[in-house]
């Protein structure tokens, strides 16, 4: 049975190198369904989702990892998110036509931000300029500058699927430079067709058949949005009574749509009064304590 919507981690047992492989199909289609953009922009989104899925497995955390690329060019915003249990979602904002080319040509002057948002604890964020032939190059720069870990990524996406391969040196394994260079040289022979059509084990065998590679269990990946009415209520409370009443006066109700999954949320006057009353009760309770 063909592997799809799955992440595979692997380790070169005798070397200081680890790797990951991902193939997105149904999850990619579900994420893409809610976004609009030219084909070359959507391919960038597919690559970003493949990348953030693999990156989420390079660190231990409980929460979300967010990859955000933003610039002043025709491709304005690209966001890809993956939770610790491999639930993905993404969005793009661009002009109707975007000239294909290096990141600087598509995004203009911009930056790439990688954020880890743990369920408990402070977010961790790293930022690098949005430069290079593609997202893979920008992310490699991020790991070199922010993590001091040699990292290589190969990312591909088309209308039906997205795929990726990641190689990374293990921390404190600098004495493996010759091994790293050999593995990197072998991996550089991988083609888009191979990443898109081969399952993980046949592809690794083709690239590294002389190496001892340990495979880990497959991890399923699926599209799932984390938006909720409760989250939006917190956002609306933050606006304050005056702004909410002005919106109600102007429009009669507050309609909020999720940019990731197109879910629509409706708040009428009674809903707004209830959420403001809840805030008052919570505030009074905290004040009493």
C-alpha cells in the first residue's frame, strides 16, 4: 500500500546524522481547498506544509510550530502550521499573478519567522531574511544561523501532493564532517519524481543502500484547523465593549471567518452581551481572590 499523509523519521546508526521524509496528499488537498492563489503560489504553500511537518518532528514540544513568510512583494503572506501530533493547516495571501522565481522576486523584501508555541510556556521564535532560490534555502540558513546545525531540505509540491526530505547533523557531532558530506552528496541526487512517487524505504535504499539506516514508525499527518468559537470570543473580548457595540450598530451582527478552514462564526447582540458578561464575572472573581 502506497504511503501518503505520513511522516517517517530515520537515523543513520553509525553516523551523526538523522533524517525525515514526508508525503502529503489528502491533507494537502484539504488544506489547499480553503486557499486561493496562482499555481506557483499554491506550490509554495505545499512546500511550506511539508517543511513545517518535518521541522515539528526535530524538537520535542507540545503545542504548535508555525512557519511564516511575509514580504512586500506580490506574494505577501505564507503561513504553515503543524501541531506536535502532526495536524496541519496553512494559508496564503498574494496578488492574482505572481512571477515565479527566487524568494526575493516573489516575496520582495521579507523575512521568514519560525515560531514554537508550547501549550504551557513562552513561545520561541527565530527570524532570518527571506532569501534564496526557495523555502528550503531560507530554512537551511535558519538552522545554520539560529541552531548551528547543518541541515538540508528538499521540498516539492504540485496540484495533487507535497513531499519533502530533511537531513540534519545531530547536536555535538561536528567530528562527522566527512560522513555528513558523503550523505549530503548522495542525497543531492534525489529527484522531484522520486520524492513524489517512491515510498520512504525504497527511496532511502536508492540513495543510501550502503548505509545502516534505522526507520521509525510512520506518523500519520492530517489537515485539522484549531479555530474555535471559544478562541474567537477571547479575541472579541480584547476589542472591548465600545468597538463591539459600534460593529453591531453598523452591521447588526459580527461575522468572523477562519482564514485557514473557511469556517464562519456568527455573533449577535445577545452573544456579545453574554461574552462581555462572562468577562465581567471572571474579572470580579479574580479581583476578589
